[in-house]
C-alpha cells in the first residue's frame, strides 16, 4: 500500500461548522466541550439506507454497524464455505469498484453490497491483497461524493471490512480526515453514525499511533460531551451512542488512562441522565471499563502502600496477586453508586419492558464492577454446588455447538462488541480464520456444557 498516502491522504483536519464558527482549533488532544442539552429522542434505525433489505426480509450486514444477539448473527450466516465460486465473483466486483467507468449510483450500490457480503462471509485477505490501496481510493470517492445515502454508507462499511480483513499502517492516516468530514458536514445522520463507527475501526486496525488513538478518542468525546452538537447532530442519539461505543473500544488499547480518566468519567456520568437507553448503557459500560483499568497487580516494587488502595474482595483467589488502585476514576464515587443503583432498579412507564430490563441488567453489572473492579460483566454471587465457590462472571459466547468463549472482563466485552459491529454474521468465520481478529480478542475457546448466560 505504498501509494495509499499519496493517492488518498487529505491535508489538515476537519472540524465541525460549529467549531469553525467559534474560531476554535481542530479537535484537541483532550475534550473541552461542555455538555449541552440531553439527547431526547430514541435511537433510530438506518431505515432509509436499509429499505431494500428490510423489504426483502434479509439481514443487513452490508450497511449495519449494530450488535444483534450472537444467536441472531449465527443464524443469519448462510454462507457456503465448501465452494470457491465466490472468489471469481469477488474478483469481478473488485475490478468494477476500482474502474468506476460509466458506473451508476445504483450499480455502485449493488457492487459495494456484494463486496461487503462476501468479505463478511469469507476471510478474503488473499483475494484483496495488493489491491487495498486502489480499493480505499475508490471507497473514498464514494464517501466524499455522497451521491446517495446508501452508497455512502455502503462505501463506509466496505472500508471498515477492508481494514479488518487486510490491515495497513497507512490506512488511518489516509482516511481519518475524509471520515471526519462526513461526520461533521454530512446532512445524513445514518451516514454520520456509520462514519463514526468506521473511524473507530480504522483507528483500531489501521496503524494509528498511541497519540493518534488518543486524538480519535478526544474527537469522539467531543461528540459525547456536546450531545452531538459538535457534529451538527443536536439531540440525535445514534451518533452519540456510536461515539461512546468506539471510545470504549479504543480505550482498551491504552494501558494507562490516568490523564484521561477523570474528565472522561465526568462526561459519562453526565450521560447517565440521558433519556435514550443506548446512550445510558454506552456511558455506563465505559465507566465500568475505566474502573477496571484503574487497578493494576500489586508488585514488590510498590513498597509501602495504603491499604485503602487495595481491592478488598471476599472472592479473592489464594495465590493471585492483589490489585492496587493506580488512580482515581471519579471524585464522587459515592454519588455515582447511588445513580447506578437507581438505574439498576429502574421502573418507569416511559420505556418498554424490554428497554427497562436491559437497563436494569446492564447497570446491575456496572454497579457491581464499580464496587469491585475485579468483577466483570454478568458476575454472579451464587455459590456453585460443584466447586463451593461463587460462579463469578458468566457471560459467554457459544462458538458452534461446543465451543464457549468467556467474557469475564469489560475490555473483552468492548472488543467483542467492536468486532461484532463490523463483522455481523461473519464474526465466527473471521474469529476462526482471520488472525487479526483473533489477536484482538485472544480468548481460549473451551468445551463447556455448563456455560453461563450466553451473550
């Protein structure tokens, strides 16, 4: 991809119209926007972009960055790995995307959809090897032109699938500015939302340095802190949810968040009062991650230490190093616990029963992790009759019929959700065959018939 920088790199950084009107500089290394109005409306489906799939009753892997249940994803994977007929078709679609000669909007939409569908169902690194630069340039042309909302979202999703299939150290630098331009200036909320997700994916897999990762996180935090007004999406929950999700995914790449933690926690705590369940849960999961990352194993080099900084967990396993607090996440943890407790017992007519159950379940986990940062998602205090010990974190993902992946840490959950947002029904295929995907979530698959709650 030696020519990708020359062909696709845009000079300078894009800032929103709001930011330019205030004569502010590009997104700073740390967020400084004050929270404005609460996100008031419900999360909206990308209906206009997905209309064709919905009418035909098909899964929308091509345009979706959502995370359905793992069972839905597995049930929707209808690919046939026993035949290689897809390779010839993919080669034709790649050539068609690169040429673009006399192509129509509808033709490009169809071609992009086929490309995404194939890369989702198959691990096609060998098939796109050496063509990544030309493909990225073609995708950026569609993204910049915004000839139709559907073509724009398809090109964004195609870009994300390409970088997950065949990462390059040059992709982030090439695509960050064009994606931020869509996020800031597009009039389409679905396009903005898709671009936010793609920015997170390209930052994660596209060769971004630690400083560039922090820069992307700061940019995403601007969206969260301003309730979307930073990108001209006031009171639109979907891009705010996307920014929360991608911030959490990128935060798993940073070893020490001491400098970012307190300010980030302030914004996340503020979002707990949002009227949108997706915003609340996204903020809560990031809070749990911050508390999990604020502790580290106690070593002999620590010398004398304050006993109050040591985790006091009645379920500590003998021989396992104790954890010591590395930094304070939030000044008023007591107030935060009260807020989380209220959400964990929420009872309101404003939300559906399904939404209320989701909030109560998630915030019971988040509250537990704030109190005991060693406790991961779906931690159960019940005692196992077999072992005499507490069950602990019981969130699992079943791989085929026998394999079980245990998600017992928040960083694992954030990465799993990030992969599923991009890969959709192709998650299992890529986890088994794509080393880049496996290395980002290197969890042992066990044969466990007594798995806990499936995710």
